[in-house]
């Protein structure tokens, strides 16, 4: 592993200090001082190098509010990977970087299930920042063309859309000069945060994303497009008090959205309550899981979409993942804790599964872990089986994001859980942000990265099979097709 220079270390400390100052400002300003336009690269990355990122120095032994190898961060970006049965490949993107971790590079690759090798990633874009909030997401249209949506953290940098020139081919992309309707006029569609994109057969794309208002509040909403180039009018889902985070899932044309809210006057580090809405008609109407129609936008704390009142319990709620079971009923995975600061003072950090079964929401505690940012994925499988893959075991940097990855299984619809397998052990760095591919193939069932929780480091990428066999994607290789290394 290469040593991190003193210069690089102090750069990151300064970068973090700037992040804290910006977090207090009303208007969202990027924590990176570089505001240049992103650069289209389209060259081989020669290996899988994940971005290391941190946010808000904490001035204690944990060093940062959160940090680490965040190539597949945040939970509000989705998807990072998608299986294409037509070519038997899983296409994926991630936040990459160079050997010095000096910039965020949007990387695109695929895993060939026939050869069990991964394509040498293509560096699509230099985003001209080191902020992992700008990580890309991926989609496939009905013709098999690959779409990369390059997000932005707030309003200070542009967002971008690129599409592959040929179906199922990552070698060459074109820039899409997308537009959206704003008050009846066509405007450039070049700013979106926390992007979540789903192709709906016969209709086009539906995207859920966040817009920052002039007060710096995160307003959640959605937009639709027939062709990915011409977007309709953005519609607000909710704007309760100081705003929201949201996560979503899609199955057979139904889109479900789970979201929290920021209470007024407490700052954006406080997030609480759990809400859920769904649409089955491409966003024309929205309703609760029980089928109650709602009028958008939601603007009050007491509303029909509320699943759990965490406010009364004085708990924060961190959104991890959401999925649909075989009956297209939602299951939402969250972590609840006493506060945002790292360390044992905010324990217990409970992994809770909320599942809508019958006429009401069931709520089960699966396990506990040591960080609010120990993000994992929930899988709904056949025969009432649920599976969770995530860093629930303590890692080498305790109370920092991530840890050792474990697999939990429930065979009774999420009521009782058993730790089926410890997937990583004795790691030098924490593993974090395990992400589920859309239409996940058993040979490529989750993807994530590792990184040091308390200082800048290199970051490696990993994927797992359904049975929990973990492979590392090499950081250095000039091969066109790269052989993953089985993780011991």
C-alpha cells in the first residue's frame, strides 16, 4: 500500500474543515474549492481504484463524522449495478480516483458471467472534485444502451448525462444535452442530487432526486422522460420542515419511495421519522402502502405516509435500503440511533426492517452495529426469505463507518434472523456501503469498497456471490479483462 504524504493528509484536514463551515451556511456551497467543468476522459483506468472521502471532522478519536472508501456511496444513489440477461453481464459504475486520490473519476465496467472476469474500467468523466456525493449511477434502456447519470452535491457544480454509443458497450459514450420543462419552458437539465433512476418498459425513465432550495434545504421529488433527453416538469414529493433524504425501489413498473425528514431548527445532521409512498402509473398518482391516495407535496409532519414516528422516541433514522417482495409489498431497512456523532454514546444503533404485510407495517430489529453509516442491502427472495448483506460486524476502525461484512437470513418473512455467514475477517480497513445490483445475478450479488476510517487511504473494490464468497477487484492491471481475486 502506498504511503499517504503529509501534504495529502493536511489537504484532507483542510478540506474537512471547509466542509464543516459550509454545512452551517444556508445556501449549499460545495466543500471543494474547484468549480471547473467536468472533463470527458474515456480511457482505461488500469484497475479498480475507489475514492476515499470524509465529511465533517469531529475533533475526537474518530476523526470524522463519516469517512472511508466510498466508491458506492451514498445510499441515496441507485443503482450502481444492473444485470443484463441479454448479454449475461452485470454492468456497474463507481466513484474512482487516481493513485493520489486527487479527483473523483466516474468509472464504468462490467462483470462477464461467462468468463468470470471484469472489464478494465473506462474512466468516463473527471468530475473535478473529491466529493463522493458526486458519484455516478447507471441504467440500461430498452435498446441495451448504457446510461450514466453524474450527480452533483448541491448547486455549485453541474450534473451530466452520458449514453453509450452502442448497446452493451462501455468503450464509447456520448454526452446527452438533456432538457426539462420549467414553468412551461425548456431548460437545461444539468443539476440533480441523490439521483435514483429506473427504466419503465414502454414508458421511459422515472427518476427520483433532490433539489436544494435557496435556504439549503433538500427538497425531494421526481421527473419522467420518454427518451432520457427530454424531461417533463419536476414534481415535489415532500418538503416537510428542513427537507429530506429518500431511497427507492422499482418492480414491474411500481416505484416505492422511503424518506425521512429534518426537523426545523436542528440542522441537517438530524434526520428522523420514516415515510413511504408508491406509484404504479409512472408518477401520475401516489398512494400509501395501504392504497390511500395522497396529494403532493406532503408538507406536514403528521401525514398519511408516515410509517414510524421516531420523533417521539427521540431517535434518528438512517435510510439504508428498500425492496419489494414477490407480492410487490415494500420492505425498508434503516438504522436508528440516539444521535449523529460517532462513538458509543449513540448506541444502540439498531438495524430495523419495516415490512408492509397485510394491513399494517411490521417492525423487527435484525441486529446492531457501531456506526450510523454502516450501510447494507436487503434482498427479497423466494419462499418468504429475506437476506441482508452489510458491515454489521465490528471492523478495525471501531465506530467509524463500515466494518466486517456479514450475511443475515430470515426464512419467515423478516421476523426471525440468523447470522448465516461472516464474509470478511481480519481486514486492515473497514468495508462499507454494500450495494445490491438491480436484477442481481447470484454470481455478482453485491458490490462495495473498503477504506481506512480515520485517515486517507487507498480503497479497494469487492463483490460477493449470493452464497457469500467475496472477490477483490485488483487496483492495478492493464489487462482488458481482469480476473478478480478471491478474498481470504
